[in-house]
C-alpha cells in the first residue's frame, strides 16, 4: 500500500506539471528577449506604400503572424512605419519601427514590448542575409563585453511584398531591437535627448569597454556628442553610459554600401581606428585584460553564425576579429593604436 501511495503521488505530481505546462500560451508572456531561439514571423505589405505613407510620426495599420511552438500561426495587429537615415535612403527594404497595442500583445512574446525596431536585409541580393547575421553577431558580442546594451532577437521572416505581381513568399533574415525606453527602464535610468555631452564625461570603465568594442568590430560611424548611432543612458547618481547600436557600417559586417566618413583618417571600413577618449592608463589595462580573457567566447559567438555565411565570409570574419586581439596582445601595437591614439577632445 505504501508503494502504491508513493507511486500515486509521483504520478499526480507529473500530471499536475503537465497541466501547468499546457495552461500557458505556446509562447510564455514577456519572454521576447529571454531566449536565443530564432522566431518565425510572417509579414505582408507593400514596400513602396510603407515608404510613401509613413514617416517619423505616421504609422500604418498592418498585421504580422507569429508561429508558436506547435507550428500554428497567430495573427497580431501591429502598426508600422519607416525609420532611419542611410538605410532608409539607400536600401530596398527600409528599417521599420513596430508598435503593438496592449490588448493585441497580451499573452504573446511581445507582452512587455510596446515598441520595437525591425531590422531587414538591405537588398534583395542572395547573400543579403549574411550581412544581417554579422550585424546581429555584433550585438551578441557587445552583450558579452558590456552590461549596457540593447537586447535583440533574431527572426526568420516569411515575407510577401505586395508590389510583386505574383506576391510570392520569400524568406528573409531579420531581427528585433529593444526600444530606447525599455532599455532605460531595465537600468532604472533614462535616455538623454537633445543634449550634447562629451564622451570624456561618461563613466570610465563602461566607456572604455564600449570604445574597445567599437574598435573590435571596426566601427567609426558613431558619435555620442551628436547622437549618431549612439544613445546616452543616464543612471542614478548622475552616471552617464554610452549605448551603441546600428553596426552595419563596420569592418565586421562590411556590406557593399559601406562608406567611411571624411571626418576620420582611414580609407575603408575594414581599417581599424580607435575613437575612444583618453582615460587613466589603469582603465585601458583593465579592459584590455577583460577582452583578452573573453577572446575565446567572442570567437565562439562568431562561430554560432557560421551557417549564415559563406566559407570565405566566415574565414574573413574570424580573421578580422582575431586581428583585434593580436593588437591587444602586442604591447607596442596596443600602445600605438589604442593608448596613444585616444582622443583628448
């Protein structure tokens, strides 16, 4: 009898666990950025119309479909508009901002995300997805070296462009980017708008980590002073933190449209240039040691996206990242290319 009771209790516990599991939605509430698993999304709209009918303040009503864990497509009403500058002007697929009303996101993975940025490939070229994968890789690397980052989630997008007569489905790679206000809320801070703040006034260690990361991925297309591809996060006790985003115009991604600003003295985006401000030597050395310790993990992150790249692209990606760590290991190169190259103003 005792054995039977134990067996019954075990079975009852298992049954209860199963019932609890299936009582939740296929996607748990509020877990958009809690998983690294790629999500499947369907979208259908006219690329021409969304360019024509939307702007920084005007949205259009659309619908997306989200595939749940059981393979069913769930319809979610959303609002979309174009955003951005360079990619909006120069790419076939415009970058988008998506808003979802509270009643429409309840019980979905978007539960806690009223607003999100949507990153599409730039062009319709066959290898366009590889550039998205490398930019997404950059965000993952940044999360490894800094706690102050925008969260991301990769998407497999089944897209129907209503401009095409046949309206055939095509598959694109994309990702979702956390909204400014949400990242500020995570750190009990706020995003500063409309103020010019010198990078030298920001917290030393987070800033040096940010600057090393930008050099790692070969990025010179940013400015905290002019809010170009950079936000400033104000934390309690008046602490200022740089928040980097938009990594397509980098040596790591190296898309066909990449351009170098005439404000920096390099010829191509794959030429590295340290753009950080000068700090006490101890900060440079501390972050140097941190990055060298994380080299293996960073190279692992790159390998996670090997399947999205051609063999030649993956070899070049690995070489490019490895070259930065060679600089850190070499005392002379480290002194010349980072410590002595820092900006005093």
